[in-house]
């Protein structure tokens, strides 16, 4: 029993490797999902006319390679949303998690090219303030998904955040 305790402490003290950090402006811009079919999370306010009008176009989308990486970005879009295209390899679990000063101002959703949820895409349905989404590709072919970062407040401009993308192979 007592020989096990030092081994546990040694295992806890090992450093977990941190993924490399990229600036979002360094990532290539690609065409995003065609239509997004969910409501504006900012609610109903009188000053949302420009925001709702901007949401008729697809969100600004950047391509992220399928490797563990942290993407630093800033919300500068009038529509209040951005997207990241990720091609998830076969039999791989992809996890996207947003971190920032005001994490509760954001939510994250995974969608396909048509802007719809699929069976392999899940998200945090309980409003805990944790903006994260998952893609569990159990098939034998790569799947392209779009992780949408959406703001829950009406005037979120120049708000910095970072999205951590983690990939784990499934057995």
C-alpha cells in the first residue's frame, strides 16, 4: 500500500504535453457550411438587425488540420459567429473546446456541410458555460465537420479566445 503512494505522486507530476499554438489568421479561409438552421442565441433585442442580416451568409471558416492544436482567434465578425473546418480521420474522436475570459458568452456546435447535426456530432447540451463540441467518427472514411463558434451576447466584438482541438484514435 505504501509503495503505491509514491508511484501515484510521480504519475501526477508528469507534464502533459501542450499542443502547438497557431494564430487563426495564419489558417486558410475556406467556404463554410451552406445553411445553418439554428436560432440566434443572443435572443430578441432591438439592436440585432445588422447581426441578423449578417447571419444570412455563411460564417467565416478556417481550415484546421487533424492534429492536436490550439488556435488563437478573436471575434471580429458582425454576425457573431466563426467556423472551423476539420476533416476527422477514420475511427477518431475529435474534441473542440473554447477557452477565453468570458467563456459563457460563447457556445460551440458541430455541423456537417449542410449545417445540420449528424449522429457522430455531439455538443454540450447543458448550459454550463463550457463551449465544446465533439465528433466521433466510427466509420472507415474521413468525415468533414464544421465547429461553429457562436456568441450568446449581442455586442461581442474584439473578444479574444482560443479553441483547443484534440484528436484521439478509437479502438
